[in-house]
């Protein structure tokens, strides 16, 4: 079962510049500040900056799910196309990405 779209990842080319903008926008410091990812938690939302996500083409929303394998299978059965299979990105977090028939990217995220 989905908990909703609680995570949005922005691909960035200049992590330090993006961090300055998002820190000002969100009026908080990041909870994680690494060379590979900067993350903010505001209320029940996570906003992430990904310097490695240049191919995304724009922000990517992630639906938080309890069982990423079941959720992925359900989306594929419904006609979505696999973009990135399930991957462990560290800290007990699994992600996967599909596209719908209109090429809209949909992210799945499970915290284990």
C-alpha cells in the first residue's frame, strides 16, 4: 500500500548552488549533506538533490510503499515500463523507477 508521494528528487548540476537555494526556500538545513545527495525533511516530505540524476529531465516524485517488489510488479502488470529496477541506495532505502504510457517517470521508495 502506498503512503503517497512523500519524496521528490531534483537532479542538479551544481550541488552547492542548489543546496543554497533549497536551504533558503525550505528555511532549514539539510538532514543529510553528502557529495552524492543532499536531503531535507520538511513536515512529512523529503526533498532531495541528486548530482547524479542529470538524466532524469526534471524532478522525480517517489511514492513510499511498504513492499517495493509487489508495488513494482503491480505497476508493470498495469502497463508501466521498467526504467530502473530495484536498487539499494543505502541507509535501508530501496528505489525503483517506471514510466507510464506517456513517458512520465514514477518512482517507488521503500525504507527497510
